[in-house]
């Protein structure tokens, strides 16, 4: 089995304008995903000369490989965030996540990006009996402390949402959305180029050096001098950005997609075509693609896994959730890297003179787009750095880019899922 991504295989992005690497640019952005392209669009619209440096093609990494979920909140639930940073800051952080979704929606409308965007609602499924109680507490907390309404679904009510007996209740967030990620990032790249940003594909950054008045960036295409740099590399942060690389751990997220399914079958399995995830630490997440395929993802492995092995693991999970798909053909399998800081929160700011935004923990579609714009405003001098709850973006002890500890963490989370 060969790794191939559903989203990119079924969509050919339009060609972007090409140009040689300049000798100078006002701002250099390293990374051509959601963060970098959104920042480039923001800066170019203000007349600033900005160059995006991407090792592969625009959106090649997680920006075109994710599940296409657009969700409020963050990796830690809001109750945990309130315990960690206080009620006022947690509420502000939650509001920021809603602002990010609104900004994403407005950008898609303004730039006329055809990316199958839909407000479908997101369902979190209780995988164990005790997990439903946690969802009940979350529902109450969101309503009473944040004024945010969600719907609690008991076991008997799940049949209207999902054709599976695997789960024991759920929490429905009506604000959850979905899109086709490869189409979206291609549209974002086109918008940045239209605004005047210079997009350099297949341009590998090998060194970033401080010089008087800015930086010299050595790339596979030559050297460019710039006044300011934005690191927008997330789970693909290179050795050239070693200080930031030590602050985020790339974790593989794996997905499979079936052949197109019969409309009657999809109607039974997901009658409202929402996006779903469950409450395990090593969670499953799944949805229907716009053309009626089951897209099923999860943390199939905490070490690099072959397409055949990851497909086997995920297919077993899909069969467990949806026995009716036992005979469905798997046509696509792929993976991407999710970036986790120590505190499981995104970070944006400045370190050793470099601007950065990264660490989205699987919530990056809206957050990366929004924080890219916010950091573009910071660099342009028209905005302040976003308050993301903490400025403690620490390097991870004994970690220098090779996450040797991931198998240990994976075993710990499997044990937690087993005993919960």
C-alpha cells in the first residue's frame, strides 16, 4: 500500500506565480502552511515586501493533510484551562478560539475560496461509561462559566447522530465546522499571492543568522537578507530553527479513507454529516468526505509507521466503530505531523529576535490562520501579540528534535485509556 492523501489526490491546485529568490525582502516567513500564508496575506495587503520560504509546495504538510475539522477550544478542555490559568484568562482564550473561526469564515467568504466549508456541528463521543459524566460536567461548565451552549446526548439519543452502538453518550457543539483542507490552503496561497506576497516553493532553509539590521537566511536557492523573520513551521520545524524545534514535539496523526459509500449507508452511519471524535487519550476522529467516503483517523502509532501498518490499525478501529464498513475498500492512507508544546497550548510571540506561531495540537485550521494574521499585524506594527494564556514557551528537557520519549508517552496513554 502506498501513502496517498485523499484531499490532495482528488484536487489539483492552480499554479502559483513563480519568481527567483530575492537578495532582500522586508519579511521572510519560513513555512508555507496556514500560519505562514495567512501572515503573508496580512503583510502584503499592507504593502510590505514579504517572501514565504517553503521546503516542499505550499500547504504540503499538515495544512493539506489534516481531517478538515474546525473546532472551538483547545487541546486541554476548558475546565482544565481554568484551573491552570484562572477563570478570566480561560474565558478570554475560549473567546479567541471563537474569533479564530469567525475570521476563517470571513476570509473564505472575502477571498471566494471554494473549499467545501460547512457549519455541520462537532460531536464528542463518550468511549467509556465514566467519560459521559465528564461530558456532562463540560456541558454545564461551558454554559454556566462561559455562556456557551452545547447539547448533551444520552445513549438513546445517539441514533439520530451516528449509526454505531460503540459509544455511551455525546456532547454536540453546534459551532463545529468542516472543510476540504487542501482546497482551503490552496485558496489561501492564491489569496496571499494576489495580495503581492512572494511564494517560494522547494526552497529549503538551512541556516538563519543574525546580522546587523536583520537576518541572513541561507536556502537551497541562495541567501536572502531580511529585516524580520516569522517561523511558521509547526510540526515540521527544521534544524535551522533549533531553539524553536526544541519547544514543539511532532506527533504523527494517521488517516484512512474508504471508497465512496452508498448514500443509504452514509445516511445510516452519519445522518447529519457532522464531524466526530471520541474521548480516549488515543482518540479516533472521523467524518464523511464531500464525495461520501468515510475518513477515519487517529494516533495509530507513536513511532513512524508504514502506510500498510497504519491502515491496518485504523481499519480495525473503523470496524469496531462501524461494523457495517468491515468490507469497505480502503483507497487512501496518509499521515501528517501535529505539533505539541509541553503545555498543549499554541504559542505566538518572539524568541531571540525571531517571530513565531506554532503548537496547535490538532486545532490548527482556524487557530493557525488567525494567529498567522495576528503575527502579521505584530510584524507590520499595527497589532499586539495575542494573549494565549501563558508566555512560558519552554524548551523540552533532553529533547533536541528527535522525540525519543514518544513510545513511553504512547504506552502511558494506552494504559490510561485501558483503566478509565
